[in-house]
C-alpha cells in the first residue's frame, strides 16, 4: 500500500517527494463537522478522480476517473439522503457546484472521508484538489499545485491512502 502523509504544517509527502499544500482555514481536526472549515485528521482511501475535460485531459492514474459534467454537484445538506455524494444540479437540497469558474476543481480526487456510510453533519466534499494562488486555505480539503497534483496521481492506485495528522 502506498501512503501519502500530510502534516498540519502544510507538507504533503509521497514516494520520497515533499510538496507544499493548503489545508482547511481552521487547520486539522479529529472532530470534523459540516462547515467548520477544518480538514479531517485520519487515514483515508482515495476513491476516484474527477476532471474538467474542457480544461485538462484525463489524468494519468490507476484510480478510477471520469469527466466532470456541467451539471455535477456534491450534496452538503446533512438532512438529505444523498449527503456527501455526487448529485445532478439543480438539486433540491444544498449542493456544491463542481463545474467552477476558477481552476481549483479542474482535477478533484475524492477522499474516502465520511462516505461508508455518510454520517449526517460529519463533513462532506473532502477532496484533494488544485491549490489557489499562494496556497490560500481551503474549506477543509487538501490542495496541491496542479502540476504536483498531476505528478502524484501518476503513482496512485486503489490501495493508496492519505494520512492526515492533527
């Protein structure tokens, strides 16, 4: 099994390489709650890769991947049965749009956090995605420079885990 190690100091280590990363604006927590702005601590699988086909080709990876479509969203309403799942927009409950004007979701790696099964209000849409300029903190995700993200994905497979320390 390959392991990614992420520290609360904003370092991302994988296969002998160290990359800068952005984390949640409220750091890392063992007690994650919807909307708290923190990145969850723990060991999690990488589920799949989503990508914007109009901006980037299919990333080279052994993880399952599929293009993001303009109507794709991610349900973040803890009361909804589709909580922490991909949905089609417009959606009757609150859902984050995946087809964004900025470039942070050009490539999304779905982290297997709170998804098997989802527990209401324990956090949703925890992704590994492209970082904003100057590694501005995220809403709870892990973010890498796009070139670093694509390099990391080349060596990821279904057995790769991300370990986020608090």
